C-alpha cells in the first residue's frame, strides 16, 4: 500500500509564496518520476512541474522562474516552492509519484490534493 499526502496549501495574497510538500509512504523501495499537477476552477488538470529520478526538471511555461520542484530522496518527500503567486495559480495542487511495482512496470499514485487560493 502506497500513500501520497500533500500539504502546505492555503490562502495567500497575490505576490506571496508557498511551499507545498508531498510525502510518499508505504511499501516503497524506489520512486521514479514525481510531478505536481493542478486543477484550476473550471479547467482540466494540468501538469505544472516534473522531476525525474535522474534529476531532469520540466515546467510549463506559465510557471517557469516562479515554481521550483525538488525532492528529498531519503525522506520520500517532494516539494514545490511557489513564488510571486497570481490569481491564475489558484487551484488544487496534486502530487503524483511513479513507483515501480515490478521489474518492468510502474504505477502512478496520486494524493488528494491541497488547495491554493490567491487573493488580492
């Protein structure tokens, strides 16, 4: 059983900062790629940042320079530092972790999300 739990969301004023955390726990010997997604009101879920097990990082254009994804391998924790928040960043943020379940397959586990609300 693998669990993914996000935290760190909340209300924040425009221009402010937050640091989201994602703890991946359970029967794990390795975590492959990790990603942060978000679902804004009335929109589909989109990936905002991803980090491979080898350290490759990708961001969507709208968050480049403001979002930073990182991970603590020893603690099976993934972070998303968000700076200079704007109203378009209001969304539920989800963590996704790809965990090997056999030598040739991995399964993507999701958390329940953490709400970020940006106000004026």
